[in-house]
C-alpha cells in the first residue's frame, strides 16, 4: 500500500512541479508533458489495483471449490 501511495504522490508531484517542461521549455509540448505522466501513472496504478482485486476474487472463489484443500495440500 505504501508503494502505491508513493507512486501516486510522485505522479502528482511531477505534475505540480511541471517537470520536465519547466527544465526544457518547448521540448515536451506534445509528448511526455507532466500532465501525461500524471495520467499514465494513475492509469498504471489503477490497473495494478484492479489486478490485485481480481486475484483476491479468484482466490475467494477457488477456496469454495470442493477440491481446494486437496490442491493446496499438493503444492
């Protein structure tokens, strides 16, 4: 959870500080603008959270399967 929070805050920090366009004016007007970086980080974090939630749902469903205990014992 701490890693997700740090990644989210770093994306917001990049956007608030207007990095990299502040350091190189005119060079990042189309690609790699701070607003794009902010949204890319947010999107990747959302995908990561979605995968983690999906894994938890699959695990919960698998635990209800009648052969789950046998499978778990064989690992």
